[in-house]
């Protein structure tokens, strides 16, 4: 799958002058990230499973609110959120609204993959669209095809619309500018615009792609105008204003024994078992005391403070902020148990227990990514080098009339010594392409 020198020169020459991320560098590779056909098919099938999972999450929350499922479910998911936003998210007219783009973060392990989280407001759409288009142009069979990401994005705003982006998310503004410019060029009869969330005023009939986080609402003085327009049916917004759907807490709820029959019924036995293989075991860091005879499943401890005493070897665990906080995205607010001294791990657990009512955190099994080698262009030496690294694979699924389509997959390859796999200055960002091993 190695590209020749001329091909890579074309890829580098095609890089947009304005860049794709603001103030964020990364390495380009002469080669797409290789995926065999069997794994490509597995990823494709994952899209529909995750759509059914999100639909079930939406259903479980609604039932909890109505008293048809335990009240503690909605209480977990609403913790720390303003009452008016909770009320807005429960409006009848939005009942069945789900995100139209689903992007899981897959950590590729020795035995397959694990889903670190699912992002409903993902960055990287424009970057992956550019990578796919550019690498396909020099002959690579990229996953999703040359124009797949652009077609997928257009499916959310088919006749033009506004990409509303906040200052908090401004890193991704250049890639969204690129997406809008591409769509405007391809479909001149419609118009896509990138606009500031802070000053945005909606226009009836112009639908909106929301590129800002829910915790950012206090910084958006005019957002109530957009919310009212959605409430009145003047505009459609995706992803919907449903903060409960954007919680990492769902992975903990997925594993809870009292909810097992709900998940089995809503997902079907096959999807339920398949997702059990991929979703890491997760616990809510809930400080509620347990009865004397009870234990926290799989950890076999009766108090979270006992988790602070686990040896370094036993601490293949992560603590994460569940959502609705600047600490809830990227790798902010993530602590790897085996990476920190015991005293610090104990402090993190204490803090999580103390703030659970307003800023819920989860604990999750940590699955180590397998090691691979991948070539990249080193700007400093102006030559090709090979990185020994670990991979986070981000497939982008677009929901188009309940049909879930895989439109591209961004591989982030980071140096082997990094525990948390996310976009960083020394990461390689590459599209994925299907190959048949010799």
C-alpha cells in the first residue's frame, strides 16, 4: 500500500493553504491506514448497531422520565445540567430526534477493538473528507470513497444551511470552511455557510448543523433564538439539543444488571452480545453506600475508596468526566490509573465521589492499543520516517433516512509511549483504505 514519491508530492501540494485545524499541527503520511476487507465489513456493521444503541438510549431516558423505568436513570443523565435545558430536551416534538452523525472512537487492540466513546459533535469531518478526496485522487481505495464524507455531510443539510460554530470549537472552523466551500462549488443552487454561534440569528427554513457543546450555552448570548426557532418548527437542528444523549454514562448503564433485559429487548440478542464485545466495562463513580453484603461488580469491592488501594498492576482503569463540561471531550479530564502514583489515584477517586451530583464521572476498564508501524513525512528533516505507534480509528457514520452509511474512517496514529490516543502535534492523521493482505 506504499505510495510513490510523486503521489505523496501531489497529496502535500493539495493541502489547503488555510489549513484544516486552527493552531494544530499533525503529520501527513504517504500511505493510508490499511484495513483488511473483513475488518472493513465489521466496521460497516457497527454503524447500524450504534444507531440502534442510541435509539435505545433515547427510549430508556424517556421511559425513566415518565416513570416506566427507574427514576435514577434520568437522574444520572441530568446531573449538573440547567433545569431549562433539561426541560427543552424533553419537548414532545423532539422525542425521536437522534444525532445524524455517529462517530465512535475505536481503540485497535491485539484481539480486535474497543469503543472508547461515541462522539455526537465530532471534529475531523472536513479533515477526513479532504484526506479521502486527496488520497483517492492518487489511486487509493479509501474507505467511504472520494466524495463519501461530503455526501454524508450534505445528507444532514441537503438544501444548504448553516454550520453554527462556537469560539470553544473554533479549532475545527477551517475544516468546516473547507466543507462549506466544497459543497457550494458542487451544488451552486444551494448555499452552506459557516457562522458564529455567539451572534447567530436563525432564518426560517435554513436548517442548522450544531457545532458547539452543550456546556458552552452560557457563552452564546443569542442561542435562545435558535432554540425557540427549533421549538416552533421554523428550523431543524442536528445534533439535537439532548445533553443526556452525549453522556459517557451510557456505557455504565449498558453494563448494569437491572437494565440487562431492557437492552436485550431493544437491541436484540445479536446486537446486545456484539456490543458487549466492544463496549468496555464501565461503572458510575456513585458515592451511594452499598449494603454490607453487596459488592461493586467485577471489582469485588464494597466501597469505591477500596479502588484507591488497588496495586498499579490492578489499576488498568480510567476515570473520565461523563459529559457536560469542558473536561468531557478530547482527553481532558481523563486519568489512567496505572499511570499515576497511588496517592494521586486515591485523590482522583475522592474528587469524583465528592462531585458526582454535579459533575458525574465514570470508571472504565483500560484496553491497551496494539503496536503498529506507519510511515510519515517529517517536516523537520524533510524526509520519510516510520513511527512505532498505536491507533485510534474514527469511522464516520451518517444516518440517512434510517439507513446508516459508513462514509470514511480517520486513523490517528500516536507514538507508542502515549497512553491516550488523540490528535496531537506528533500524531499521524491518515485516511483508511481497504487492502487484501498478500
